[in-house]
C-alpha cells in the first residue's frame, strides 16, 4: 500500500517544485497534484481569478514536466490530481480538459473532478460524458467525489451530490463506465447531516472505490486535519477498506494541518503527515 499527500498546503509555503521534493524527503511514495491555482474561484462573484500561475499560462505543460522530473529524481511519482472547482462556474468548466491533460503529463492515473453539488446523478452524468472521451485518450480516469452543502438554520451540513451511499452509487451507475470511479472523501462522509458514514460508503462503493481523500474532523465541520487528531474512527475505516480489498493509494488531504507551519519548519509538518499515513498502512496490512 503506497502513500501520498496533496501538495497545495505545502506549496503555500515553498511553491510546488519544493513541495514535491519535500514529499519525498518526508517519506511519501507519491504526490497528489493540486491544480486549484489553474482556476482560483471567487465564491462571492462566482468568477475565476487569473492568479498568473504557470498552470494558467501557455507554458503549463512545461511546468508540469518540471514537477514530474523533480518527483522522479527523488524516487516518487504523481498518483492522482485534483481539478479546479466548482464545476458550476463556466470558466472552471472550460479548464477541466487542461486539468486532465496535466494529470497525464504528471504521470497521474486519476483526476478528481467534483460533481455539481446541486445536480442530479443524470445531470452530472452529462458533464462526465462530455469529459470522458478526452480522459480516455489521455489514459486518465475521472473520479467523482462525495460532496456536502451547509444548512445555516441547523448549523450542520446538508445533502449534496454523492453525499450518501445511494447518491454516490447512482452517480456512478448513471455513467456506467470503467473510466469514472469513486474518490471517497472520508471527512465529508463523516459529517453529520449529509454523510452516510465512511464505513457504509466503502462497502457500498466496493471495487468502484479507487481513490481516497484522507483527513480528520469532529464529524460536524469539514476540518481537513491530520488523521488521529479528531473524531473519525480510522480503525473501523481501514478495516472496511481491507474488507473490500481496496488496492488504491492512501492519499492525505489534510490541507489545513500545515497552516501553523512556516518555511523554516514545514518539512517537519510534512514528516508528521507521512508518519500518520504510514500508521494507516500498518493498520491495513
């Protein structure tokens, strides 16, 4: 079982090039290519901001090749990626083929593309049907992910696309293609008000589950913290993964954990993330 982590939270301190290198130094086997800077969404205006990031410019493939080489030179690889979101923003939608292309160029096998939170399985299927021919030509699978909305009245999350086992399976069945798989976000699954619970969802997804976003929370808020620091029962989660024969990567998305670190000690933080990922693998094996 191999381990990886998203690089966005590391790159905030040291940039993407150094982030890939630090993943290797910390003991990860791979890196999850966060491509949010390709299209940074402004939630107030529902517009996509041009940050001047290389992924947005004409030399985006050159930038990706540099990251891939750094990983390979340090003995690790890109295992998966995360496309910009939300797909309800037209400018983000236009960037999704580029995200798939960059995934392939980086050497990744899966590109996580969120469904539209508020659309039905059939409506979201139309989006994936449009993207799948290009994804197949690139040799990249698309993974849909369990989402959540927020209910201000209750102070808890509310149902969204793929947030329950039934909705998740309905989204996959509506497309029914081996190139559309599931990325289970364990934190989202455990949020009271929307999620079905990670163990339930793991069993429901079975062999369609081919990617993970691993992080911890208090089962109410989407905290994205380091595993074993809050309330999720990872012993039960890993047991369920073993029961279905999960054979994908253990990929962390604890992207808020490094917020209190800085350039001088960020490697220490990444090492702690890697230690936690290895603890999960030990539970599995």
